[in-house]
């Protein structure tokens, strides 16, 4: 009888099948080498005990890849925002809290390999395993495939950009609250408004008791006011 195993490959174990189905379902990615993914799901609490390699190196790699993909995504999504704004949004997406939430919604803990007899904060190691899986996809399929997985699956299914933007610090409201507390009138005045083809540009100054303080610019009055309010809070020593 002819051995067809070399042509069709080694039969997958139950664990490998579960991991394959999970990665396909959650990331839209088809695994080539299971080695990376098994390691990505292996926490040091069990790796140290069994002599295996933990997911820490993959976590390091995944963190860098995720950072790069998110930076490019935000650069394209918000063409009128400055570096500070983009950095702030990126930091929210890659925070432990957000990554842990994504991993939790994916139910990543069901596949993770860790010492269940130890007192381990599952929320923390879930987020780390998520980053390790990003590293595994990168090693298995390359940067383009990883970027596609993150943009088309992770962002669409598990990242609520509107909520993240709404949670941004509202400097204008903070300035008004400061003004009420100190019984000082706060106003905003548009000192420049221009249209360059289809793009609007506004420059706004914040007035504290009729005195000019912070100045800000943006593609809308609202954005320019937020920048002016932030600068004013800094000048007042309140930020």
C-alpha cells in the first residue's frame, strides 16, 4: 500500500483542530504551522513546569506588530489629526484593559494552557496571549496576512472606535467646569476660518474672563476648541 501521508500531511491532533478552528473563526486565518500557535497559548506557569517555551517571546513580537498595524490604520483613518491625538488613541487600543477585553470576548481562555492550580489573573494573561497569537500569525503568514487579520477581523468585531473616541478627555467641558468653580466666564472665539477646496480649517482662541489664553486649530470648530481648551488648561496649571 502506498503511504499517502507525505502528500496529505500529518493528521491533526484534537488540540490542533481546536486551535485551527478558533484562529479561522476569530482571525480569519488558516494555520500552516501549529507549532507557533501552541506556543502562543502556553503561559509560563505551565511552561516552566513542563520544560516548554512560554509565549513571552511571541508576546514581545506580537506587541511590536500590533503597534505598527494600529499606527498605520489610525494614520489613514484620521488624516486631519496630529501626532498627539493619534498616539492617545493608539495607547487606548493597545492598553492592557482593551487587549484583555478583546481576548475575553474571543473566549481565548478556553484554549490557553496555564497552571490552573495557581492564583493567576486571567484577564492579564489573556491579553498577553492575544499579542502572542498576533506574533504567531506574523511568523506563520507574514506581515500582510497579519495586517489583514487585524484590520478585517479584530478591529471590525472587537474594537469599538466610537466608544474609544467618546471616552477621550473632553478638555472643553473640563475648562467650563473650572470656570464655574472659579466664577470666571469662558468663551471661544473663531479667529480664522478657511476652506481649501473640500477641506475646512479653523483656528480658535479660548477666552478666560475676556483674556486670550490657549489657541487651537482643526478641521472643525469642535476639534479646534478642544485643542484650545487643552492648551488653556495647561497654561492655567490645571492639566
